[in-house]
């Protein structure tokens, strides 16, 4: 896999109905232990009845371009892999939890087996030419995955044509999960 | 009221992460306290000897470097208990990650031991050296002890400087460990480094005051403790000014500590019990030439431990999740 790919996810908040299919697909695909989730739904309601607006977001690790979890890892277990995907090498992880504390999105959790676990953008599937499990099952097609460095990719096109936001840009982490608004 | 907002999170209730972070329990604040204490106990006698040019008289100060190593080992024991993948602890020493304060810390911890060991050896009296030699002789280690004692004496001055530098590194890193995390507004201040070092010096002095010191030594250590407490008060004030004048996350951190949910332990345990009261007692004791009450150093130690606990708990509770 070439090093100059930049994987990203685009979530269309106008299509998401917060059905949690992405959460279940992830749990099945990645054998996420009971009681934990690598992705989740946020339902944001603003205003006062009857003048309400709602936004549904399927959230996960942002695979930041400047990941503080990787910077704070004392053993090199947290690292940037192919396409900018942030991964944890289980064998190197001591479970010190510095990465968990340094993640502004609280996307990591301590796996019952001891190491720290998180979303991998399903890199094992992506390297086989498939889509991440959450994207694959989304019934409203609100999740899009692809290479930002390829101007022809669906994610690049969506970010060119639609208004979008990222979560907490003020952290300076340069997240790579984008939300179409 | 157009800014009313409700955020509901579905499909996630990760243990230790939700609803707010609780990944670090009592082990980490206890370690940070003991690490600071070890730094203070290592630095103070070394500085005293560098400034006076004379070896300390009391046994407590002569063997303080060994006490420092014991305290640090207890702290590292707490740190080990915190690891959720304990079998992989050796991984800390198969890597050096320049951007990770924890990696710096784990290597600094290793530097403390040889410095503390040799410095303590060099502080032994002739009588103690003979007894140590005889003891080591039983295990055929007499030549090793002679060799170590020779180096401890020959390198006394460089070792004293090494103790000050490594001790300062240890004290500062315990604060930077938390301060470097932008994700936790309550910790995200570079002041935490010098603050934890100063608190380490103050608690280190307090612990030494609980031991049997020479009259002159006690006099000096009390004065240093007064200086450290004053410096700590200034640093806490600077920390709060930094929070109060920062962005909304910092302002929230300011509110958290000064009048919010953590205000009661912060003001009562850290500021009044741990700093204000001991400062007043020490000032009175110096002025009136009174013998030092045991209570004063105990209050300083309670304050140092409380500082770590308050910051550990409040820092984990602070998150960008509070600012959707």
C-alpha cells in the first residue's frame, strides 16, 4: 500500500438516522468485547420546541493527522500506519493509558485483555479492497470512506461540494472524520 | 435562548471512559506524590552540601539519597499496579519516544538509582563503611563495595550535581506528564512542571524535618521549606491566572478549581491545610525560635498528596465533551 494515501471518513449528518447499525457491524467485525464500543452515535438537538434542529453523528476515532495519542505513547505501541490510520500494536502496549488521557475525543478504551483498543478504520478490510464494516452496512448510505489525496475519490468530491465540519478543530489534532452539515 | 442544546450519546458506555474519564485511580496521584518526594529528598541534601562544602552531619541527611531510592521504588510499585498490561512493563525500556513525557520519565527513573546509591555510599562514616565491608565480605562482595566506595568518594561533587539535575528532571516530569495533555483543559498548563517540582521540594523538606536532624541542618531545612511553600503559592496563583485568562476551556478549568466541584478540597486541603497553615506555623517557629512542631511537616505532606489527588480527579473529569 502506498504511503501517500490519506484515508478519511465523511459522515452525512443529513442522512444519518442514528440506527446504530454501524455500532453493531463494528462489534461483529472486530470482536469488540461486551460493554465497549469503537464507534457510537451522538444525537444533538438544539433550540426550544417547536423550533428544534437535530443532528445525528456516527462518531469514532478521528485518525488525526497530528495524533496526540501517538505523541504521548511511551513505547511506540500507538503509531501511524498505512494511509494515516492510527493503530495500537497490542504486543507493545503496557496499558499505561497515557493515550486515553491525551485523546480529546475519548475514542480509546482499555480492552479487558490489557491493551488499549480503538477504531482501526477496518484497515484489515481496506487493505483487501473492502470498505470498513460500519460503512458497508449503513442503510442510509451516510458513511463514506476513501482517500483524501485522490481528488477523484468520493470523500474528496463530497468535501469539495458540501459544507462540512470536524469535531473540536481547536485541539489542533487535524481530525480526519468529516461531518457534512 | 437559541443556544439551548441537548446531546445524547447512543451505543457507547465504555468502562472507565464514560460518562467521564476514570482511567487513573489512586495509583497515579500516589506515584506523582512519591516521585516528587523522592526528588525533594534527593535534591535538598545535595544542594545543602554543595552550598556549605561540608558533608551533612546527621544520619538522616547522609542517607537521604537511599531514602529517596526507597520512596521512588514505592512510587514505581504504585505505577506498576496501574498498568493494565503488566506483563509488558519491560516495553518502557525497549523504546525512547522523544514526544512522550512518560518515556522521558521512565528513563529518568532509571538514572536516579545509580546516583542515589553512590551518593548514599559516599555519605557513610568510616565506622559504617567498615561494617558494610564486613557484611559484604560474607557474600564475597568486599571488592565490589571497595570499588563503589572509591568511586563514590572520587566523584562526590559530580554526583551531587547529578543528584540536583536528575532530581529536578524527576520533579518536573511528574508535572509535565499531566501538563502536556491538551485533551484535559484542567491539566493543560506548563506551570504544572515547576509546580510539582516545588511541591516535591517542600514535601521532601517536610519529610526530612520528621527525621532526626542536626540543629543547624533543621534550621536551614525549615527556611528552605518556607521558601518552597512561598514559591508554590506563587505558582498556584500563576496557574489560576493562566486558566482565568485563557480560552473557554481554560476558564472552565479555573471555575472548576476555584468555585466549582473541586473548590472545597482545593481550597481546604491544598491551599489552607497544605500551604497556608504550615507557612504560618513555620514563620512563627522561626521568629519565636520555637522548637518545630511535628504537625507542620505532616500538614505539608497532606497538602502535597492532596494537590496530586485534586488535580488527578478534576483533570480526568475535564474534557472537550463539556464543550460541544
